[in-house]
C-alpha cells in the first residue's frame, strides 16, 4: 500500500483542448499510478485521484449477506449418479 504524499506547492500548468474535451498535462513529478483516474468537483476545484483496484475481500465485505429465501433448495436424492469418465 502506498503512503500519502505531503501537500505540495501549487504549480501552474497549461490547459489544452483534446477534441471536445479540455485536458491538462500532468508534470512528471505529479505522475499517478495506472492509466485511469477519478475526477471530482469541489466548488471551483477539481480533484483528481487514482482509481484504486479493489481486492476480493473488499468486494465480498460490501455484499449483503444471504437470507433464508436465498438458500439453495434441498437435494432429495433425485440427482443422477456419478459415472466414471476416462480422460
């Protein structure tokens, strides 16, 4: 897990157009990991944050637990018997 970087001094950079979108060139010393970011508006400020990949435990922790109505049906023995297969 990466450590938080201390707040840096502001730097002025140029905005430019990329087709119909406005873009900003991020200086090398502000480089972010990965190839995608989230962007948020906070009043007149834009906040750019790296997209954090979730691990499987974080995904599972956000799931609602299964209730009684979500249980698998009872198996009553009517399944076909297993058969040997030559591989």
